[in-house]
């Protein structure tokens, strides 16, 4: 009979074989039941776990992004504050340098003026000494000349008096002219 079944099926390819169809249906239902209990539960659990992991990873990524943006804002603010602080320090350093420059300039001018004053005093002292020495030499020379001219000895005090009188007359003449 088995041969006959196959022979009939070979004869009509569209003929329905209820036995084969029943066996196939039973095997399919058994396979579905086995898959439902053995595979479908773990597959669904795995998919749910995967979905949960993806969701938690997405939440963590959102939190990390928010944290990074907050850190970036904080660092930007700190950088701006540091730039302002550096700018303020540079301005203060410039002011200090200008003040030091002005102070050093004032000190230099004071020292230069003091040096000029000291040089003027030294020149005056040297001038006074030179005039005094010239005066003494003139007195000695005049005394020597007058003693030779008079053939007698004139004291230095007399001679000094004569020179002073001559100088006074000379100053009076210069002042009137």
C-alpha cells in the first residue's frame, strides 16, 4: 500500500494526502510547543535583558553628555576667570613697572641735581681758592715791585692795604661805566 500511495501521489501532484498532512501538522505543533517552552522564554528574556541594557546605556550616555556639558561650562567659566585674573595681574605689573620707572627717574633726577650742585660748590670753592691765591700772589708781587721801586722795604700789610684800595677804585670805576 505504501507503494500505492506514492504511486498515486506521483500520478497527481495536486492530490491531498491526509496522512502526511496530519503527521506534518502534529510535528509542527510539537515543534512549536517545544520552542515555546524551551526557546521562546529564554529568547524573550534575552531580548528584554538586551533592551534593558540598551536603555540603561542610553541613559548613562545622556547623563555622561550632561555631565560633560556641565564640566565644559564650568571649565569655560574657570578659564574665563583665569584669563581675567591674568589680565588683572598684567595690568598690576604694568602699573608697578610704571611706578618703579617714575620713582627711578625721580631718584635719578635728584641724584643728577645733587651731583650738579656738588660740582657747582666745588667749582665755587676752587674759584675762591684760585682768587685768594691770585690775590696773595698779586700782593707779594706788588710788594716786591714797590720795594724795588721805592728802594725800601714795605710791609706786606701796607701793601695789602694799597692793593685793596686799588681794587676798590677799580670796582667803583667798573660799576659807574
